[in-house]
C-alpha cells in the first residue's frame, strides 16, 4: 500500500512540476523536525545563508511572462553570486581567490545593470 501511494505521489509531482513547486514555496524549512543538516556535506559552510537567501529570492521572483520572470530570477542569481563573493573577501586569505571574487563582483554588477535595463525596455519596473 505504501509503495502504491508513494508511486502515485511521485507520478503526480512528475506530471505537474509547477504544482510541486507551488507546494514547496512558502514552506518554512527551518521548522522541520528531526532534520539535522549540520553533518550533511556542503550544508555547514559560510556560504549557506547566502545560498539559501538567493534560492528563496529566485523562487519568489516572478513576472508577467517568461522574459520578465527570467530577468528577475537572473538578477537574484547574480546578487547571490555577489553575496558569496563578499564572503570570500571577508574570509579567504588566498590572494588569487580574492582577486577572482573581486572580478566576479564587477561582472555580476554589470550583468545586473544589463538585466535592469532589459526590464526597463519592457516597460517593467527594475528590482
């Protein structure tokens, strides 16, 4: 019985990825009981808060059509890269890594500017 229900649930989610995504949005994952992420690879890093914030902002970024939605999601993606690069500048001692982080910040800001201009050209408010 359990296998049948699991298979049906998986089939429903596969048939409707948008529905599955909607169900995940708005969930407060920090209150899930019994989930210890501290020992999971990649979960306990200085980047985790920035990555989670980027993910949440990308999930909320929406527009009237695919063009606007994509631009808004990409802006948040680039902002996330800037946040992670700023962590590197605060914490990484390696000069080459710091140089790459500074270069990334400049490139990401340029991309954000281009995406903002794209939104304006569509008569949409920048973000």
